[in-house]
């Protein structure tokens, strides 16, 4: 069975999902490309930012953004089953580190709107 969320898109989606499950709006969550060719997810809330690095080297940004956008469309349209998304969430690095990430958010003065499941 092919994985519906291939690396590093699985971690990118799961990190976005981490912020969503904390109660932050999609308009506060952005994909960030760094100067070294890596990608991460940034939360902007109440004048503060919190960045989670996801992958160190992703190749050309435009092609990566196109693949990410196509995946997001598939997810939003329901083409990717909820069970696959839940599996991607529960097996992600961010899920394994969620308590530490919550503590780091709070230490930066960013308080989640709700708790994680």
C-alpha cells in the first residue's frame, strides 16, 4: 500500500495539524523555507512566532510548494481517508514530542486555545 502522505509531507502535515489541534486558525500557520533549503512550519500568534523545523533538504522550493498544494487539495477534498490522516498524526515526530512542544509554546508566551487529544 502506498503511503498517502510521503515524507517529508507527512511531518509537514502533522506539524500543521499539531497547531490546529491546539486551536490555532489555519491563517496563523505557514510553511517556511529556510536559507539552507529546509522547510518547517511557523505559527504566528499574538505578535509571536514559533517555528518547527521539519526537513533539512527538500530540493527546489517551487516544485515542493506545488506538491504540498496538491496534497492539501487531496486532503481537503476528502480524497485522503481520515484513517490515513490519523495514522500520519499518531506516528509523526511532532506527536511523539507534543508535550515538549506544548511546553515550548507556553514558554514563548503562546497559549494553546485547547488541549490536544
